[in-house]
């Protein structure tokens, strides 16, 4: 036992892993500030369900971040370039994030929807850009220590989840006794973690050399990027048997869970749950259940196989979404909410593990990073656009009916998994 603890400490107990945890936090905390936490602020400001659902489209930059990644890869920032390629861009994006979140804090969404949309979109863009840079920094940091790459990714994800707790549970807890504008002003302080870390760490050593960036060379590089990052991986992907059904599965799998996500916090508020109750049950207890579900899902997939795992997780995910209909009928029942959230988040963690494994299995080793980015972006884009209609549905049906419909969105994904599973066998 002592030897195992020493081995764990040897892997994780160093400055590099601590830095990766902090950078994961920096990457994760802005997300909920433009998603579920913001949804509750907009509801408190008197926005309709339809408007809140449509507003979730401000997350679109996360689905398209691969488009401008070549610029962050190759452009040299004036003055800051001495910090290094990754650190310079990370520092700039952290500063912009802080500025944009402070700007959001100065807006009254009840009076100026356009200004709120503009600043929230700016936060999404800066956050998505920061994700590009920090993911590259993490990979390059461990490129000469491949055995530590998985451990580095694990602590980065751990830090990311800490960031979600900060901007989720932390923000909701503060909102119980402070104004939303003050809460967002305090949330802007989260960039201090990333700023301090970026200034303290070293630039990863790579063989990259900046090129001379006249218009011609920049244009040529962008064209080469799109050929390598878009055309070739897509051509390779469409050679797969039943590739259209695979694309449809990426679109529809876990749609039930994704569809009600923009309406989740308004629903909890309608049921009479306080912001503190939402913070503790959903954002802390629920996060722990999601982590446990992900770990269990990874173990389950080894025993069941990929398609059977996807099939089982799809069914369980649909059933746990349906549980919210019972919560809607029960109203303010904290014990029931705790049980529903536990089961839903646990099943969500399982389904996420299964689906990430499936997406990874689709990638050609020649285009692993590119194909995965494109497939996951397609998944994000489809869900963000479709889920933006959830508010319109919530306005015309009762909450129990809403969740029954959301649960039914799981059925097409389950059917496609079974269809592909039969073809594979």
C-alpha cells in the first residue's frame, strides 16, 4: 500500500502536474459563465424560456475553434512573443477573458440584451481560443515523456472540473446574497489562477520556428492547414462503411441530455429550489456522481465492448432524463432531486466515457487529432443549434411533458447504435 502511494506521489506530486491542474481550472471556469449559470441570471432578469434557450447559441465558438487554431499556432504576437508561442497567446486570452467577464458584469440583461449577447459571445470566443492554446501546451509539455501524457491529461481534466465548480456552485452560492453583477465581477477574478500559472511555468521545448509572415506566406500556410486539417481527414472519414449513419449518430446520441441542459437551471428555479440548494446538489454532489460514472463507464466498456456499452448507456441515459418528469410533478423535494441528480449525472458520466471512446475509435491514426476535433465540433454544433429550441418547447408544454419529450430524443440514438452494431457483427 505504501509503495502504491509513493508511486502515485511520484507521478502527480510535482510542479508540472500542479501547473496542469491550475491550467485545467483556467480552461474550465469560463464555460458555465456563458451557459447554465448565465441561464439562471437571465431567468431572474425576466427573460422568457425561448429567449434563454436561443441565447445558448453564444457557445457556438466552442464548436468552431478548430477554424482559427492555425492562426494561434503560427502567428507571432508583438511584444509578448518573448514569452513563447503558447504562453504569449495564453496570457493574452486570459487578459481578454478577465476584461470580457467584467464587461458582462456591467450589463443589465433586463435592459440590454444585445450588450449581454455581445459580451457573452466575446467570453466564449476568448475561452475557446484559450482551450486551443492550453491543450497544445499540455500535449507539448509531455511530448518527450509519453508515459506522463495520460497523467497530465487526467490532472488537467480534474482542474477543469474544479473550474466548473467555481463558476457553477460558487457563483450560485454567491448569488443567494449578492447581485448577479457583483457575482460576475468576482468570477472575473478566476483568471488570476491562469495568469499566475502562465507567468510561472516555462514554454515547452519544441522544434517549431517562426516563419516570416508576409501576406503570401500566411495565406499559403492557411491553405495548407485547411487541406491537411479539413479536406484529407474528411476524405478519409467518408471512406468508412455507413459513414452517414455514423454522422447521424454523432448528431443524435445523448440528444435528450443535451436538449434540456439550457432549461435545467430555470426548471430548478421554477420548482422552488434556492440557488444554494442548486449549488450543493447539482454542482458539487452531481459533479462527484459524474466523475464516478465516467470511471465506472470506462471499466464497463472493457467488459461489454464498445457498441454494447453505447447501447446500454443510451437506454440508461434516456431513463434518467425521464426521472425529471417525476421531479416536475413532485415539485420542491430536495431528497428526490438529490436522487435524480445522482442517477442522471452518473449515467451521463457513463455515456460520456462510452461516446468519447467511440469517437476515438473512428479516428485514423494519421489524422487522430484533426478528425477527433472535427467530429466533436460537429457534435457540439448540432447540439447547440438544436438545443436552442428547448426554451420554445418549455413555453408551450408543462415541465413533465417537456422531460418526456426530451427523454424520447434518446430513442433515435439507441436505434442507430443497434443498427451499426448489427452491421459490425
